[in-house]
C-alpha cells in the first residue's frame, strides 16, 4: 500500500502540474480567452490525467496482484514444508516419548529389582556377621572356603588330603592334612578370629574403630602363637617343616598385612605360613606339582629297574642263543659229515657188492645160483635204501 501511494505521488502530482503549466502557457499566449474555453481545457486536462492515472493504477494493481499471487504460492509452499517438518517432528517426539516411557518402566523395574537384591544382600550380610560371631561357624565357613579352593586345585579328598584326622600321640586334630610323597604330611588349620574385625567394620567413631583394630591384631597374634604350640610341625612324625594357617578372606588378609606386617614375619619364623584363598591356591598348586613330580620320578625309577631286568634277561637270551647256535652248527657239521663222507663210503661198498653180485651171477648158470643171487640181492638192497634214507 505504501508503494502504491508513492507511485501515485510521483505520477499524479507531476501530471497535474504539467496540465496547469500548459493551461497557463496557452492563456498567456492567446491573451484573454473566454472562460468557457478555459474551463473546457482544464476539464479535458483533468480527464486525461484521470484516465492516465486509472490506467497506471490498473497496471500497478495487476502487477501487485501477480506479485501477491506469487508470494501466496511461495508462502503456501513454505507452509507445506513447515507442516511436513512439524509432522515429522511430532512423530519423532511421540517416538521419544514412547521410548522414554518404556525405558522409564524398565528402569523402574531394574531399580525395584536392585532394591530387592540390596535388601537381600543386607539380610545375608547381617546373617553372615551373626554366624561368624560363633567360633564353630567361623570354622565351618573356613572349611567351606577351603573346600572350594581344593576343588579348583584339582585335589581329591582321601587321595590328596584328609580332614580331621587325629594325630598319633598328641591326639590333636588339624582341620586338613595333605598327603605328600615319601609318607610326609602337611597340616593346615582354618579357624581364624574375626569378632573384633567385624566390630571394627561396624564402629561408629574413630576411637572405637581404633580400639577394635588393635584388639583384632592382638587376636591374630594369639592365634599364631596357639598354632605354633601344637604338634602340627613334627618331622619325627612325618610332617614337613611348616604348617598352614588359612585366612578365609582376602580383605582380612590384606588388612593384617597393611596394619601389622610383622605378624606374618613372626609366623614364618615360627614355621607357620599364613594363606589367603588366592595364596592357598598357589601353595596347593606347588604341592600338587611336587606330588606329580614325585610320581613321575617313582615311575622313572621303576622303568629303569625294568630296563635293568630286561638287560639281564637279554644277556641270558643271547648266551643261550649262542650256545644253541653252536650246538646247531655242530649238529649240522656232523650231519654234513654223515651225509657226505659216510654216505660216499657206503656207496663205494655197495658198488663193490653189486660188482661181486654181477660177477657171481655171470659165473653161475644154474637156477640155484640165480636163486641165491636173488636172495643176496634182496638182502643187500634194503640196507642200501635205509642208508640212503
């Protein structure tokens, strides 16, 4: 609209001014004219100006309408694109909302399950602490942990170790006794004091926590001394030169090592090896390797003994075979001599006999001679055939 007014101001005003100038110029040239002519001229000029302005306004209106139609088409196109983008965005937001609801539901379920698991864990932990307050329960827990380690190590009860076997003489009963080569044994005790350690964990202030810490370390030292006084290390009774003390928890083992490393050093001087589940696994792996190495060595010695026996039997076999060979060679030589020289000698004698028989046959012309010769021939031929055979 502002553009139209500007166009009108730039076109109409100059046209009106031009018409007035024309009128005044014509008047000045012709002098005084009739008023009617002057009014006619003005009206004609005004009419012309109005027509021109109308034509110009119509053209501008058509141009504005065309521009408006183009702008409306462009705006409609842009609106369609915006509507499509808004629709896609709406679908995306709806999908995000569905995913959020699903994830929220799954997260709520997981949180609920985690809460139930946490409560169960708290109850189990409380029950475990109450159970571990008993000496018997601690012993059973230590044995259970030891059984798991032994099973992972591949050791078999009754073959590689026994449980609660009373010692001859003292009557003491170690928790585990490992059977080693050459009738040696290795004992292990699995009972360990944990009361003050649990109190240390449950302490509400630093003073109580420090007091429980000192009491726990004192209990550990007393336990080491107690094991050292037992007859678990007795080389005269077939034991090795050490005994194992099992600590059934890696955290407890690390706590002792961190707060009083001298306990383990004193235990080693007393021939006591303190083991956590991981270090016990390593110790048992070494023990099993030693047992396997002993069995291989024993099998090797047995194989060497068998080889020595085989060597002796082979020597006797060779001697007997040589003796038999000599006998066979002597028999063969005797047979060759029998078959060669003796047979040729007999053949010569038989030839002489045959020659004599022919001569006798030719000299006797009567039947008696022939009968005698036949009898002599029948008596000599079986002997020749027997010798040839």
